[in-house]
C-alpha cells in the first residue's frame, strides 16, 4: 500500500527503505509459525527482498474449465474489431481488469496508440473502477480503443477472451497474474511487463515482455508480437493453454505441503519420545 499511496512523491527504492520497519515487524512475528507460505513467485520475491521469511511459494490456479481456445469465434472477433473501427485483418488486444491507477491502463492506452500509428491494432477494455471516468475521457478521441463494462457471465467472458488476439497488461505490481493465466487458458498470447505476477506465469514462447512503466517499450512489444509468424505463435499459445495451472492443482500442492509439515513434526515427536 505504501508504494501505491506514495507513488509519484518519491522513488520506489526510497519508499521501500522508509517502510523497512514494517518488514522487520512482519518478520518478527512470523518466527512463531512453523511455515510461511505465499501465493506465487512474484510475491515471494517481493517479500524476500524486504527481508521477510518465506518457506514456500504455492502459485494460485484458475478455474480452467471455463476457458478454452476452442471457444474462439471469428464472427465475434470481426464484430469486436468493427467496434474498434477496424476490419477483420486488424489486430485485437484485450485489456481485462479493474480500473485502478496501479493497473496502469493509461500506459497501455499510450502504448496501443503509439503502435497504432503504423499498425492496425485495436484495444478493448473490459472493467470498471475508480479510474473509469478518467480512462473514458482519455480514449474519447481514439478511433480504435473502446471501453465496456465488466462481463460477469463466465461463459460469455471466455468466448470474448478466446476471440481476441492477445492480452495486454500494464501492472508490474500484479501479485498473482490470474488474469494472464485465464487469457492463456483461452489461447491468447501475452504482452506484459518484465516483472510481476503476469510475467511469472507467462509462457515465454507465446509472450512479449516490455520494460515496466515504459509505454514506448510496450508499444515495441506490440509490434514484435504481431511481426511474428502468427501460425507459429498460435501453436505456441495453444500449447501454453494446456499448461495453465488449475485451482485444483494449487490446492493439492498446498495440502501436500501442509501434510509434509505435519508428518515431519509427528516424526520428530516420535524420535524424541523414543
């Protein structure tokens, strides 16, 4: 929260140093626990860099049954591109998530507009939040960027996801990357920052990475993705879709880890008793 609240007032490393006391406080009370588990490598790295003890990282999974590349609908894709003022030969990017400053939608919009100067690319934003009015005002003059309310029907959302050409995300602060996992499960390539939860879950063969907080770097990543052989990219994305972690896999790994701790403690007690 400190990084979120104080962004723009001081450099990130200075904010981190100013709040080292809280990391020390966290680490002091964690000594009373047998294990400290976190949900994913991005959060693990962030906490360890602050000196907080982490014993295991258990990446979250998604309800994979909702999402599938097989739900891709070329007629729906053409209709969505038409909403963005582009023909079926254009490229359709999806921006999915709540409208909050830390999601960096304005950076994403800047990147798409820069790439769109010489590439037929549209962006469909699905979401709502405290920045919705600002985002709506920002894209008012853009011919190829459209904003829609969230889609809460999972089956309908899955069809929309599968019918886009790539997911683009702006937040390097994303802890888990669940939206990226859902997009990959739907068969989409990713365009994401080079740090954070989305990067951690992204398949490198079907993703392009850009320097976090850099709109020009993100625009270059858009260019790179659509300059690739799209048939090869599609095959890589389909393979990546089969590897997305499910919520069931997460739960099984977590329970196995806990069981291992219980068994080890029980064995230690038996040895001491003997």
